[in-house]
């Protein structure tokens, strides 16, 4: 790998005006990576602030249901703000301090990355601006409320489709004018070099722990590891520690949405119709139409609903080191319900993709299989979607009562 290329994927396709900023970021990242004190400080911060190491929970009930095949769950849901995103933002926060910057910006769709960034900024005493499509600001009111209470300024973006891609453009516009004192906190292992590598490195804390934990608990390496793939950061986070162990099968699970034949999905690699292209600063597989325009994607899980995929994962897929599969929305909701009932764990809809694929393959795995599912986040945030998908009648009544209450408030003089 050189200049941020992984095979033919990656690179840094950025406007000239940002070159110097990226050069400085690359230098700061390389220095931090070569300095054991940085990693030690990072691990200590994550232990102290985010409950690390997260447990590797033996799923005893599921294991019994699958005839003694041993199922483990890596509990990234127990992090600060409820997902692996904390690993990335806290690490970048330390890097911001190292670079002597005082302000961070980020863009967010469903709000999870914005929430994580806002908590980091509060903790580290940084000014924080979050760009969010105006449409998403309305849909994600609770997250917007918390981000503002945490001290971030949330800027609704009213251009274009008023969603994530317009927020990305606005954030980049900000950065061009503010790069001297501002860092752009990217949320996943995508974007221009050094972001994919840097984010994957910060997330590698997941796999480092999981490898130690499975050896301590099981006395051997796992046979299969399942992780969901949006941009690819939680998957790379757990996969990297096992790349040299060719006996460990690594499975990335993308959003199958309404099914791969429906066209309504976000399966860039497993879907078979993703194509190599350059967008958002990097070269990888993207879901595009015939003339190269980015296609609309669909998933029940907002965190997996993205047109591109990490260039590092695209390369590992081409090299046949990581296998890709998809789980449909229907399979995902069923898996979520099953994990809740079997183990008392409420997984995020994103993470439930990894659960769904593992549940589907488990009956056909060797009886001595040892499986790790990377549970990237917790599901509390998904209550609206899940209650809707399950068709819970009590929930509908609750929403109607609330709506009536707020209408009543509006009518007061
Ligand atoms: C954001 C998110 C994802 C998707 O991001 P990756 O970079 O692919 O890991 C997955 N799970 C949860 C819970 C998330 O919040």
C-alpha cells in the first residue's frame, strides 16, 4: 500500500485548495501511529470514558439453539453513545489536540455520528458544528436536541435534496474556509486518504480486544466473524486483527433492503451491480446508474444506507479475503427480535444485519464452529422503525396521543 492505495482502490481525489490540509493531516496521523504514547493514551481514554474493553459475550442460549456451535457477541453497543462510532471520534479528537486545532465539523445523516462528535467535542473542549440536511433535522429531532444540549451548533442544509449528500457539500465548503483551525471528523473508513486508513486504525481496537478475548475464553481462534458494512469502519475494526489468520472466515454484511432483485438496497459488493468509480474523494465500488450517476440507496438501517464502501474493504473483497453477503430488511427485523428474546440484547438495526446473516448460515456451519458477531451498536435509537416494522398497536396509540397533546399545546393562547 502506498499513497493511500489498496490495490486499485483508495487515493485522494480532492480539490487543490485542500491539498495542504490533507498533507498536514497525513503527517499528524503518521506521527501518531509511529508514537506508542498516542495509542496508550487512546486506549486509556477509551477505558476511562467508553467502558472498554467491551465484553465478548458468550451467547449461551443461541449456541444451544444451534446445536452447540459456539456464538460470541462483541459488545460495541456498550460504548459511549451506544456504538463503535465512539472509538473513531475520540481517537480523532486526540489527533485534533495534537494538531493544535480548536474546532471540529462533521456531517451526519441519521444523527449518530453527529451525536458521537458532539460528545467528543464537549469532553475535549472543542467548538463543534454539525451539518445536517434540513429534511434529516426534522426527522431526527431527538438527536438534534441532544447535539445542541451538548453544545454543538447544528446547521440545517436547505440546498439540493436537503439530506446527507448536501450536508457533505456544506461541510467541505466550511472546511475550505476554516482548515487552519478546524478538523473535519469523518465518520467511517471512506473518503480521501488518510481517512480510510486512519479510521480503520482507530477502530482496530475492537479486533485487538476480540482476538485476546476469544483466545482467553475459547482457547482458539474463531472460525467465522460477521460484521455489518455501511462505510466499513466496524467491520474493518474487528477484521484487521484476524487478516493473517487464513482459517478465520470474514463476512461483511451489506443492506439487502427490499431484496437484491428489487434495486432498492445498498449492497455495493454483494449486490453484483456496484461499479468501480470515483466519488467523495476516493476510488471504490459505488452504486451507480448506466451513466455513472450515484443511485438512490435503501435500507431499514440509516447507518448502512450509503452508495460507497471503504476502499480497503473493496480491495479485501477483490483479494477474496473478505466474503460479502446481504441481509434484507425483513430478515433483519426477524433477527433483531430473535436476539432480543434469546439473549436480552437489543441490537441496532445496522448490527442486526450481521446477526441475520449469522443466523442464516449457522445451521450449515460445522458443529465445532466458533462464531463472533460484531454488534456495532444498540437498538434504542431505532424504536420508531422497529415498532413500525413489527406493527405494534400500542405504539401507534402512543404516537396519536402525543400528537393530540402537542396540538393542544399549540392551541393554547
Ligand atoms: C454508523 C453505524 C454503522 C455503519 O458504519 P460502519 O462504518 O460501516 O461501521 C453500523 N452500525 C451502527 C450501530 C452504526 O451506528
